[in-house]
């Protein structure tokens, strides 16, 4: 009996109680809203960290001194994907609508629509060299570069945060 009592007493002193600190177990609200993708990429080959998207919307009206005018609405979605530090792809896709103009329905049919304004592949083989392959398509009479039309010296740097 003494041995059993001594064994119970020794085993009771060796057992540590489990203490759970409730102050460190606060609920994380962000984890309930944002679901992390455990795969690390979309469809196995598109990395969302290398993808960038920007939106812009513009409204304008141009009057021609008593000869009428043109109202124009343009929504542009700019997409960029960085394949590597030396290769990236950029596109600007626009929806153009002229709800009012004094030139008639033919002009509206000619300018209204979806346009791939710019598609550009940029390759940087070295620090001092860039190779651009670019496609541009702008509606007739519409130019985001002002009244002078397309300038080959203009380079929009929407996605310059990537360093090239």
C-alpha cells in the first residue's frame, strides 16, 4: 500500500497541467475575408504576384465653333504580366463610345467599339539594351497623345515599378 501511495504521489508531481492562454488566441479577421491560394499560382502557370491591372475612364467633349461637336467616353484596362526580370507583356484594351456627335451615325459606327490600343512585349537582354515589339491600333481621329497624333518618341511608363 505504501508503494502504491508513493507511486501515485510521484506520478502526480511529474504530471504538468495544461494551461491555455486565451489572450494570444484572438480571432484573425483577415483570414476570414482573404483566402490564400495554397497552389501559389493560377492554373499552374500564371503567378498573380507578377500580374498588374489598372483601369481608367475618360469623358470628353469637343466643339467645332458652331459646326457641332463630339462627345466621347473611353474606358481603358491596362494589363501587364512580368514573366521574368527581363521579359514582360503589356496590353491596353479600350472600349470607346460616342453617345453624341454632329457627324451622323456613320461616324458613331466607325469610332464605337473595343480596341486593343497597345500590345507590347519588352525583352531586356542586358542592362543597357531593351527590345520592344509593339502593336498599336487607335480609332480614327482619336489620339491619347494630344492633337499631334502618335509620337514615336513617346513611351508611356504605366508599369515602370518593375525597373524597365
